[in-house]
């Protein structure tokens, strides 16, 4: 088949074709954009799921600016290095393509054009020749009927698809159409191991292997994590100090020499304001949304990070600041919207035997660096710095809880909840549920640990047979505290972060 014939079959607008060629320089043997020197662990996680072929679509969810697009490009770079021809790879960044407005079934039409013009054969013909195509679709969830289009595509074509998106709700809405066809990865901000690599240090890889959650149900695993943290203590503490100061967004560490205030301004502009000014408009059509209310609600979420304020409390405080009538129902809808953007993890109350414990969701920010940038207020998590400013210990404790919740929420497949105080049962900060087992977690981020008072919630939860909790975790400031109770494993927040 001649090249002239293939190009005569183009059916896309010329402007769209040019944009696609710009996004796919490898088609013509041209260089990729300059990428960070160290890959995120996310790249290898994507590669493994492609290799396992358990599902034709790998979905990566994560908030804006955490490196999903860069991970896609690293994945492409690795494919090219292993000898995969560039013409087998199609990458489409949908939020950069304005020509798609009013375009019918754009995913399918772009793939049709790719098969005829670039691949030179159908995806099925390529697969039969051992040259399967790779489709990488960025922010695809903003398209109408994206899920039915992908279903049609993977049901009729042998192709491997990687989808990345920053809208949890819209991706979740596509699950019904794509049942049995997707596997999902949760992408958070940089882990300690990734921050260390960017700064020329070595903390190894994630302690939790990418092969399931069974290990988390054994106390020996957590004891091993504690010992691992001690074995790399110097590098761990140096890296944790950097995380404490600048958070976990790639921008903050790729430009480690830039003043924090400049980094903060950039985070506000490219993450928070982007969500409020752009993603807000992509909500339900016909519904008026208030950017000022969303800004204030996010500010309140920053203030209440790691806590469980009631919807009524948030509504009352927003009403006082905005001097407007703000109802609880509206606050609840906007809170869900922030959760949808993955800037915020809403950790629900624990549900046992289909009975949900009464309580509000726990608010865990995707990264405490966003709080520092939005509120222009840095709270140290580094124990050394915190000892110099002990008056900040209470706020730091809430932030430590937010960090722990965010770390746990990005572990693929892990069910995380919190246990509200009820009757004579004390609250528990987090509960991990894996099958029939539950592991309670308490975060106590003060200098001295009281072995009885600070473990009351854990002991109460473990002693209730209905909870089926073989042990509990006490997350602390540093390595020093140990509890005599053999059912309780203590480890510092910095070591907990080595999970990822």
C-alpha cells in the first residue's frame, strides 16, 4: 500500500492532524520533549499491567500536575527503546485539542485515521503480525460518551490502551460501560522514594510490592517496614525534611533551587485555579456554579485537613466569610466536586455489616504543599523543625493525619475509611479493610507518646471481635516510641511514606 494512498484517506480536519503530529513526534523519528531524569514508579506500574494483559485498558487517576502526562511520555520512550516502531504508538492529549468541539465519536474517528494514515493497517491486522498498537489517551474523560467509544474500540480491536484523567467521578461513571475491560491505578504526588531520586539520593523502590494487598494484613510486614526505615534513616530523614518544606508536587522538587514563594504561586495558578476556573465549567451542563464559593470551600478544607468537620460547620463558616446564604446541600455538592478533582480525598466513615457509622468524611488533601501555597502558611512536619516551633504541633498533627490518609488512598484496591467516635467506642483515625480483615491506624504526632492514652482507640477496636483486627498501627513523629502491647506496631510517618 503506497504512502500516497494512505495519506489520501485522511478524514480529519487539517488543524487536528497537525496537532496529532505535534503530539506524536516519534511517527517521523523526531525527538520527544525533554523529560525529567528519573521516572515515577507509576511508569513501571503501567508497564506491568500492559504486560499482564488482564484488561485492555489501564486507567490512571490523579490530580492535575502530578506527572501523569510525563509518565505517559516516559512509557512511550521506553517502548521506543525496546524496539517498538513509532508508528504503533498513538498519543492524544484531549484537553489540548479544541478542534474536537462538535466532533462525532472523536476517539473512534481518530483511531480510524491512525490505522489508515500512520499504522498502515487495522489494529487487528497489526496484532496478528505481533505488532499490537498502543493508544495513550490523556484527559479523555472530558469527552462526551468517552466510555462507550472505548468499549466499542476494545471490543472490536486488539489494542492496548492507557487512559489518564484528573476527574475521579467522570472516570468512575465510565466503569459500567467498561466493566471487565479496565484496571485502575491511583496516582498521588511524589513518594519519598521518588523525591529522593530527584535529589540524587537513594531510598530504593516502594516497600509495598505491586502484587496485591495480602502483605498488609500481616504485622511482620509493618515490622519490616519499620526496620527498613531505620536502615535508611539518614537519607529518609533528609528526604522527609524536603517533603515537609515543599510538599510532593513534581514541580517543587524538579525546581528545588526556586524560592518556595515562586513555587507556591505556580501551584496556585496551575493546580487550584485551573480546577476552579476550568474544571468547574465542565460540570453538569445547565448548573450554575460559584467560583468564589469553591475557592472559600477549598480554603476551609485546607484549614480542616486531617479532620472531620460537619457539612453544617463548613456551610456556616462559608456563609460568614462570603456574607451569603450558603446551604448545606450546596456545600455537600461542592465538596464532592473537590473530591472528584482528586485535590481532596474524602475518607468515608467505616461501614460494618452494611451499617455506616454516622459521621462526616475525613478531609485529606492530595498534598500539604497545596495548603501551604493557598493559605500562604507553612507548617513543618519535620520533627526537628517542629521542636523549634512547638506551638504548631496541633496543626502539624492534623496535617500528618492528612498525609497518612492521602498515602493510603493511593494504594490501588485498598479500602480506607475512618471510625468515628460512637457511644463508648473511641474514634480511630483510619481503618484499612482487606477482605474480612481490618487494620486500624492511629496518627499521634506529638513529641512524647503515652502508651495507654494514645493507644486507646487501637486497643478498643482490636478487642471487638466483630472488627476482625489482628493488630493495629501507631504512626508517630519519629522512631523512638515503642509500645509494649504486641498487638500494636509503631512506626514514624516518614517510614509509612516508604510504602509507595
